[in-house]
């Protein structure tokens, strides 16, 4: 399975498929994609196989992009539909999470107890597909790993609110607007109010874990993470850790009132 016009690292599209290089966790990701299809979740790519060099998944048509790139991604309809889809994804994986907890199963990110679901690991605007103004599909499961719902929710809220000091976007660059979007997301997801006070601390923990992972991978010679740190990605996360920590009480009050 060697696609023509290899761009190097991938991912890239050829015909109706997306290719990327095979990694140690590829088998786990494809097992997850197959289980999603078996359990009725049709809003993710289908596995089209992999070999020692390349993996292949189905291409999902629609619009993609980040909050900064695509103004449509910032609408409340998109925000709510994203939360609804994440909830359906979590509920689906809760049915079979135990089947993917095998000793030889490898994931890119460390598994985290309790193993309630298979976290997507990077449920952000740039990893979903829009059709007719709503989020219809989830893509890029490379960072999937077993963990608790709140672990995945914390990173999702961080990206979708976004709870970031550097969100230089009209109507999204103030704490009040960010807290409102967080609440809308959690309402749409169905997170009980009594569980929400722990969310800011979970975001801080999740971002600290991400920084540690990046530093470890860079130290082990992984070029992608070496470049990320060189470009200052870790400093962005550390700045946002300080931001969420500083305004923890205000965030909690806005989510539970």
C-alpha cells in the first residue's frame, strides 16, 4: 500500500482515502475505528487497512478548520453540535472500552485511570467536520487513549471555549464569553452541574500532562515535538495553565450558578 505523490509525513488525501505513516499505535487506532462502526457510530473514518509503511482511512467530506481560520466554527450551533457528538462518541466507546484494554495495545498518549471511555485525545475544532452548519464527524484519532470522560472533556472545553489567554478572536477573547461558551458546551454534553467545579483543575492537569509529554518526546528525539517546543507551543500551554489557575474561582462560579 504505497500511495503515489507521498508528501513525507502525511496525512494527505488520495481519491477517497486519507494516508499517513504507520506508527506503533496504528493497530490500536484501527481497532477503535472498527469498533465504532460495529457499535453504530458512523461519524468517524472507516479503517481501510494498514501495512508496515502506511495506514489508510476513509475521507469524510465537509468543512474543516480552526476557530482562527473559519468563522463558522465559532457559531453556537457548531459549539452545541460538537458537544452532542462528543457525548455520543463517549457513550459508544463506553460499550467496548474493555475490549481495547489489552496488554499489547499501544496508544500514543498514556492511558489514564479510570478507564471509562476511549478518549479522542484532541477533540478540537480542527479535528471535526462541518456540514450544513453543524459538526457531523470526528477525524484524526491518532491521540486516542483509554481514560475518564472528564479528561477528554477538559481538553475539548479548553479548545472550544477557548479557555485561553491568547484567544485573539472577536467576542471570544474575554473570560466572560469563554465561560459562557464553556457552560453551553457542558450543557449540550450533559455534564451534571455537581461535577463541573472540578473542571478548571482538570484542564490544568491535562495541559501539564501535555507539556510533560511533549518535553519527553522531544528529549527522545521525536522531531515533531522538538519543532513544537522550538516554536513555543509549550509556552502557550504554560501561559494558559496560569490563566485558568488565576481565574479558577470565576470559571467555577460561572459553570455551577
